[in-house]
C-alpha cells in the first residue's frame, strides 16, 4: 500500500523531473545555435547557396514597397485595381462565398483532377455549351493550379510523351520560358511583334510557322496577348489556323484573359472556338485569376480535345500521373467559387456585368492615357495604346527609359516597357503621362 502511494507520488512529481531535463536541453540547444558552434560544424549544406535574383515582375512590387516617395505609382504587376487603385473583389464572388458558407461544405481532399463539376463548367465557358466536341464528350480536362500550374503540367506531360521543344511568341509572358524549361522542353521563339512599327509581325509569324518541324507544339495566347496587347484579327487567326493545320503543328492555347480583353467572354474565345471548328485537336490552359479576380485562389483548368471521348480521357489519365507526384490534388475554394457562379444563371449574369465593368475601365484608361500624352505635349505616335487590348500596354519605352522613369518619377513598370493599364486610374493618369513624356521626348 505504502509502495503504491510512493510510486504515485513519484509519478505526480515526475513532470518536475522532466522539466529539469527539458531546461538543460534548452540550454544545450542555445549553445548549439551560437555563432561559434555554427562556424565549427564540419559541413555546411547551405553555404554554396547564392541569393537568387528577384523575379522581374513580382520582384518589382518589392522594390516599389521600399520607395517612400509619396506620389509613387506601380503599373507593373498584372492585377486589376479599381479607379482609386484598390484591389477589387467581384461582388458575385462575395455572394458565392456567402452561399458556400451557408452550405457548410466539408474540407475533404478533391480528386487528382479536381472538382469534376468545376471542370465541366470551365470547359463549357471557353469551348461553348454548343461546341460539337463538348457535346460528343471529346473535350476532357483537369482542374489546374491556375494558368501557371496548368502550363507546368502540360509541359511535363508533353516532355514525358516524346516532345523536345515548344514554340512561344517573341515576346511572351516572361514566366513561359522558365516554366517550359523546367518541364524539360527546349523553348523556341516565333516572330510575333514588330517593335519598330508597334504592330503584329504577321508575315514573320506565318513564315516561322511554316518552318516549324511537323509535330511541334505552338503556344498561342487566346486573347489579350501578354505583354504586347496585340492580337491577330479574325482573318489572321484563320490564316494561322490553316497554316498550323497544313504543317501538322499542335496548337496549345494559353487563355488567361477570357472576358478581360473585350469585356465579352464569348468574343474573347472566338479564336479558340474557330480552331476547334476547323478540326484542330487542341490543348488549352485556362486561368480564372483575372476575369473572376481570383488571383490568390489558384484556379484554372487544363484540357484537351481528342478524336473521341476515349482518346481525350486517356490524355487526362496521363495528366493525372503528372499531377499526383507534383502536388497530389488541387485546392477546393476557387473551384467552388467559380462553380457556384457558373451554375447559377443570375450570378453568371452578374459576373458578365462585373467583368465587362473591369474591361471597360481599362479601355477608358487607354484612351485617357493616349489623350493625356498629347495634352502634355508628346508628339510621338501613341496610337498603339488604344489599338492594343487587355491588361497591358506595350509602350515601346526602352529599358533605359523605364529606369529613368523609375528613378526620376517613381513610376514603376517592367523593364520591357509593359504598362499594366489596370494600375492606371483617373487620379494618376496625368502623372503617368507626364513621366512617359519626360523620358521619351
Ligand atoms: N498566361 C499568361 C499569358 C499570363 O499573362 C498569366 C498571368 N500573368 C498566366 C498565364 C498565369 O497566371 P495565373 O497563374 O495567375 O493564372
């Protein structure tokens, strides 16, 4: 009895004993972390790591944040801002979130290919409800970690299936190059833009398609080409479609701005739909970052048009073998938001109105910027600012002029002279026009 009592006491007291040991081990840890002991470690696995350069687009924001000039302006990063320069959450997104909260949804894993309902709605959104391959179930896809993740999965999928290279326009969105290089593909460029004329280099583009080896992949920006804002006309798209078909090239569409270019998602999908009608067995990545304003939700889709349902499903099964060891399965919230909107006709209409509102504000800012440049005395031709479409204006400023604008006026755009029109507001347009004029006169 006495022994039992004593052992119970020692058990109760043991935490004190342990906490004593714990204290001394904290002391040990502190010793281990001292500068001297770190220096005396036999090998340091991190010493050879150099500081990586900042990302040319995302890093611009970090530089901007450090600038304490009161009238500083950033027109670098491609995210929409309202007319007072604030981030904008679409009201239809807020409403969808409320609906989702009320449903008390679970937080289970989604499948490797994501939410099938979302994928179905996303594909219909771009290919069209009445698209023949959609009706024949020949279009299949997976949810993607927005545009970037879909591009990466596509790159790896194609590399695994024998492709060695991919053609991208010159210039293209900066991240395309490391995404495909990291997928193990050689990135080749085709002519796209004539900087002298600030216009599409259509003859160069067609010539380059003709010299691509049969079976190559060509990346096409579905609309609102980033960074030039210069899209082919429908006649030019037609000629591209015919040439691509004749030379047996695989068209891969990057659709990051559907609805954001013209304000009408159907119009912005016209090139994609024409290629599909022309019989191309295309592949496509969609992003819902810009049009739905869901940047941080990382929501997109990767799809393929097959000769028949079985073929398309086989390709998707291979996409899943790329996804599973890469990130296992995608997050749920963004897919649920898009699904809640697109399955509800009223919320869909609200989305269409709100997306058009964003596109209209950008178009208005293009006109305003061009007019202000004339007003402040610039005699240069700025016609391309209103000829271009989408989020970006490819100003034609050289990298030296960009740096001068940064240093002297605290106006930040990317080194290639790309101005995010979404960052231009009625409050800062005069200031930006003055800065551009000053460095370009
Ligand atoms: N493709 C293009 C052409 C883009 O401009 C962007 C965004 N800047 C993306 C893909 C990817 O964006 P996200 O990953 O946010 O969807």
